[in-house]
């Protein structure tokens, strides 16, 4: 099987007082759509590592929701992106 997803980068930004999501450079409009796309990826490659990359402005609750969602879908390798200082 061809490896379509070496890793899944799930970016969350805080824009105009609400979260905005991006999965592997593709903007996603809602948390429901995030779930749908992640479920599709999990069907193809459940063992792909997921890297959560929240901007520092994103409230912690939204980050926890994303983490919980990835676990619920069945991903096991979930990491947080390393912050660059400076």
C-alpha cells in the first residue's frame, strides 16, 4: 500500500475570536469537518502520527478537544509540535 500520509499535521489558529483548522495544508471550516477528514485518513492509515500544532493564542479547551478527537478516532501516535523560541 502506498503511504499517503507520512504524518498528519493538524494546525489550529485563533482568528477573529474563533478557531480555524488546517490539516496537512488544507483549510477545514468546522470541527465537524475536521472529524470527517481525520476519520477518512484513519481508514487509510490509522498508524500515521498526528502532530497537533496550536498557535499560542488558541484557548486550551480547543486544543484538548482536538487531542480527544484524535484519540476517539483511533490514532495512537499523537504529538504536539515543538515551539520555536524567539
